[in-house]
C-alpha cells in the first residue's frame, strides 16, 4: 500500500512520499530489505521480471525496495517523475552523464564546480572518452551557443557551487540548454530540495550527494539522480538515439516503454544495472530517516550560517566572506530569487595571513571538526588549498578562486553562539 502525497506540503511529503506499508507485517517504518535477490513464483514470472513486464523486482543491484522508496521520495520532493539512489554523489554524476553520452561526446559545464567533480571530469570521464568544456557561468547566450557541437549531450552546473557559493542563474541556463536541444543537469546538493528545486526553473535532471544534508548526520555515503520528466527526448532523437530507437526488433524504445521517464528508465535498467553502483539498503534506511527532518534541520542550518557569516564579515582577520545570504555578497540578489528560504549552510572565508594563518586557525579549533565533508549536524572546517585543491598548481588554484588563506565552513546545528566562540578562538590563533 503506497501512500498518496500529491498536493501535500513539503514537510508532510518528506515523511510520507513514496512510503510503502509492508503487506505482511504492516511495519510503519520502511524496512531494510537486506536481500540480494527475489524468488520467482514460477518459470514465466522469472522471464517476465527480466523482460521488465512484471511489477516485481529481479535483483537488488538496481532495484531494492528500501532504495526505491528513497528514489521516489526524492523525486517527489524535487518535482520530478522518478528517481534512483546510488552508491555516492560521484557515482550519481557518472551514471547521469553516461546515460546521456558515450565516448566521443561532449559536455558543456559552468566553471564554478566542486573540485572533486572537475577532477573526475579531467580524469576518469576523459579517459573513457567524454570531453568536458568549461564556459564562464555568466557568459552570454551567444558564447554558450558557439560552444555547442553536434556531439554536445548536456549542460552541467551546480545550484550553489561548492565552495564559493556563486549562485547559478538556472532559468537562463535551462533556456540555453533547450535551445541547443540538450538537457540541463544540475547538482543541487548544497541547496537540497527544501531550499531550491531546479526542475521548477527548467532543469531536466537533478543530482544529489545524499551523504550531505539529505542524510544529514555524516554517517552514510550515497547519491541520487532525479528525472524531471520535461525534456522531449523524441524531438531530440538524433542526439539520444539509444532512448528513441528500438534496441532490437520487436522491443519498444525507452521512450515508448517509459514515456516521460524514459531517461530514468534507461538509467535504471541499463546504466545502473551494468555499472552496478549499488547503495546498501542499510545506508538508505539512514538516508530516509534524515530526509524526514530535512526542513527542520535546514531552517536551523541556514539561520546559524547567516548569523555566523554576519559575525565573520566584521572580523579584521577575515578579508572576505563568501555567503550569498549576506546583502553585501555579489550573488545575494540571485539567491533571493532562487533560494528564498535561505542560501544554504556553506560559509567560505579568506584569512588575511594566508596559509600560515589558516594552519593556526585550523589547529586551534576545539568544537568545530577539521575534516572533509559538508552537510553534517556538526560544524566542519577545511583548508581548501592543502586538501581538496592540493592537486592543482598554485596558478590553477588562484584561477579557481582558491587563495592560500581560504577556509570552507559547513555550519552545523550547534548553538550559533558556541560556533562563534570557537571561530573566535581560531581567529585569535590565526592572528598570531
């Protein structure tokens, strides 16, 4: 028995959307279906499951009941038609793009992307034949159009780029992508569906690292891909023949078989099935518990982040604060449009004393955890130049805006006063 959550408010849907009451036990909480496979009732049932003619599952590599609830809940919260959870945010990016493109194809991307994503683009994806070309976020339409080729398969961006928070004009990028006949793919991890739903602004595919605010407690790794259901694959079949053409005689195309969710149908039954980036249902169980309190936590994250950012902006040891919730931030106006509930919980600061000051700052923290992660209930801090961006040359770091004193803070749910007290301790040390 599946729960109906169509016209309900976000706070209700984050608890109920996609939930299924177990037919046998009537368990209220979605169970952990810790199983590799599912018993066929007879010969024909096995054949039907593998052919996709049955509503029952064949194997947990791409179809597990616990995971299915999470995929459907996230699709509901984002306003999409279907969703799937996978083993990590990186796996979500790779699976999303491999469902669109093959060796020799071309992806256009905004420059302000998380460095882990850029590393994968210039590493594993390039070795497998995908070319990613970067365009300045605010380049005009003619420049974007001039970069599109017959092999272009998507435009890729982030709602709130990590770590510098350069809020992207989603509606404009969606228009550029659709004029080119390709989908807009958006990593919306930092925003979460509570703060921004890119599909409402024209995005076609939304990606999350569910390890972050969605799960919320720093205890699991996971990713998700949501299909918006609005892109016309049939009208752009020359770029996506694998979705619009029959895979073999007598077999319907993915568009014929899945309709508006053709992309997610292919991703689930081909990409995820063949690559196998499976997330354990135990991890998804924790993810579902995190999603149930998402709105409550995000309200507190945002309130804390704004209070901390306002305080940091007044400190002499800090030369710059990147947080679009501040009226002084260059992306504040755009944040008000796309993020009316708040500009997220990442606050990035630049210390006047550079790397040496950053070292003293990090080592003096007591409450705040120095580690690589964001979206935890705990406040976290990391020096970017010596960790996430360490593989870049100094010139490349500066070009990406990663200065020697840059510190990324993921603001948690502790008392804002206590967070500020610990930051003050770090700044005193940074000042020497």
